[in-house]
């Protein structure tokens, strides 16, 4: 897949990244800091394995970066609410009862688009807000790092791209995975001067990997107006190089990011839209659960055929769920 993306490119990636001082300086550090052949030693291989295990975009047990960066602000908000005697949650939050069940329409396989984009952009906001301030080799503007974009600004930018390109909520989650993978692999920070290009590169790559009908680079140029196809091609190629062409997203990593985004939403009172469980929705959920149960039964029967003997003819009994 990655080879197909870059097969039609021929020039070296120099133009697009040059407009972003933080990105280009970080790229130079990545290309010059590691000597040739360093990772061929046993010690280098061990350190690489440890780095992969601690990288949340590759390893399902590693904690996501955005969730850890948000904890400082969450603790400050809770402390402020406690001092000022402010309720941490919404007073109008709906709770299920014996007569009514409130449920949102977001699942790990079919997330809600609007809520997912809000959570992903909030994660990007915390990445920018709680970044590490490092010295750069090149000159930067005097106001560099002083004007962080707010959550609404990031949300409008991402929402515009997703609406115009008709991208899915799953693509937004994969975008966040690629973004954190880039920050980890390239050892750079996302900041006010480069966040749009980093987010755009992650969206561009995620849309081509995830969606069957990917959006062409020229389509993004028509959406943004102030970027050329050559810029998009070079940015895509450079993004892939910094990712070391690792575009694989395991299901366990995807699920971890989904549930961590829900935790982030809960910590910041971004509640998913809850609606009463209707009869039609209950029937739909029952049909989905029956389909999953049938698949599980087929798999379990296939696994037990080899282990059952003539003395063990009693199968596993399962209770049927009742939806009224």
C-alpha cells in the first residue's frame, strides 16, 4: 500500500516541509543524529524493541500520549472545581433507569463522526498545549509558541477536511494513531507553526489506507486552495519516510485509541449524545448480537470438534439475552 502511494512521485521532499521551520529542523536532526549502521548492533536492536514496546501507536499495552498529556489539565480543572464548589459534570446528564435506557450511537466498529472528530481534535489540542519547548537550529518568528490554537480552531480545520472529503470516523482515529507515531518516530513536537501540515499529512495518509475510495491529493488542493499538488505529493512522501513506511494499525491499537478517546471525552465533559433506546434500535442491537453470537458458535464448534470425545457429548450451554 505504501509503495503504491509513492510510486508516482519522483522528486525529493524539500519544498513542502521547508515552509515549516520546526518540522524541517526536526527532520534534519532525525537524519543526522543516528550514525550509519548503529541499529545493526545488538544493543541498538534491543533499544529499538524497547522503543516499539513503549510506542502507543505500535503496542496495544502502551499508554496513549494524548491521554497522559491531558492529565495535568484534568487535575487542575478538578482542583479548581473542588475549590470553587463547581459540579464537574453537566447537571442535565441523562442516566438510565428501570423504564428507560439511554445509549449513544458510537461503537468501536462504527464511531459517531461528530463526537470522534471532537475528541481527536481535543487530543491534538493537548499535544500542542503541553508540548516540550526545544531549541531549533533555524530562526523562528518572535511569536513562535505564544499563540496556541484553541480546540474550536483545530476542530473547524479537521471538520472542514472530513466534510469536504466525506471521510469516516474510523479515519479520524487512524489519523491520531499516525500523528502520534510521527511524533514518536521523528522525535518532534507538534506546535503552532507546524500543526496544520502534520494533521493534514496524517489525514491524507489515513484516508488512503483506511477508505476504499481514497481522496486524491488534487482534491485536498481544491479544499485548501493555498497548497499545490507538488506540495501535497512531497509532504505525503516525507510523512511516509518519517513513519519508516509503517502504516499498519493493529485492531488492538485501534481499539485502545477509541476507548482512550472516550476517556478523554469523559474527563473533559464532552459527553456523547445520549438518546432513549427505542424499539427499532433494540431490535437492531439484538440482530447484531445474534450475528456475533452465531459467528462465535461456529468458531467454538470448529475448535471443539478435535477436543471432544465419545464420553463428552454435553456442549456448552449459553443463556439467551432477552430484549423487551
